[in-house]
């Protein structure tokens, strides 16, 4: 039983170290030898859990980066008044991260932009995540619309697509500009759009 727990801990440590390397350096520049050194594991231990760098990259994308998105947005989108809960999140976001977060940007953006044209597996993972995000937002908007809280003529899927694409684009702009005020301005624009959906 102890061995199983240790194996799970080793795997999680490898994932966390790799996620940090991929976030800071991108997938291609991430070095397996650096991961082995920083995670303090043997090469055999790494290959026991992940058959190659690609398998490790896929696991990090799904189990770390995608999971972080769900952890942030699922509780928010589950609220009765999604517009208010999203606006509250967007108000808090400029104070949530440090300068390193602004430099690193959104890890999903970083990896999907780097790898979607290079690797079909990464492209599929990124596309699945974005489509899931759109579906989550759409379902939340439809729930509010059914309750009479969003205008009847709003096309909820179109609104969800717009919000998701604007959010991801905004994260790219913030990474490039490293300007916290621009982040605030962009998020204010998102909040204004969400308020325009109200019935």
C-alpha cells in the first residue's frame, strides 16, 4: 500500500514540475533531464509513469492545465446568477496573480498556440477543452435564460463562444503587454458585455 502511495506521489511530482517548466518555457524547450533533476527522480521512474515526453506533455495538459480551468470556472458557472458570479471573478482576477503569472500567461493558450500546428494530439486536447468551455458557458447562460434572467433573443451558444474566445484572446494580450491596467480594462469590457445580456 505504501508503494502505491509513493508511486502516485512520484507521478504527481513529475506532473507538477513538468507543468511549471511547460508554463515558463513552452513544451519544446522543456527538458526531460531538467524534470528528472528538479523532481529528484530517476529516469526509470519517469518512464515508468510516462512512456515518452509526448505522453507526459499530454498528461500535464489534461490533468494540470485543463483541471486548473475547471477548478476556477465550474463553481462560478454553477451559480444561479452566472453574470454576477463571473463579474465578481473578473473583478478579483487582477489581484489574484503575481508578475510571474502575467509573464507566463495562460498555460492552455501558451501550449495550444505552440503545439496545435505541430502535434495532432495537442490540437485535439486543446480543441476538446475549448469546446467544453463553450458548452459550460452555454449551459449556464441557457439556465439563466430559462429563468427569465437573460434576454429571450440572446443566442446562448454564440454568447458563450464570444466570451470564451474573448477571454482567451485577452489572456494572450495580457501576456504580451504585461500591463495590469490593460487587464482591468479588458475585464471591465467583458463585464459590460455580460451585463448587456440581462433581461
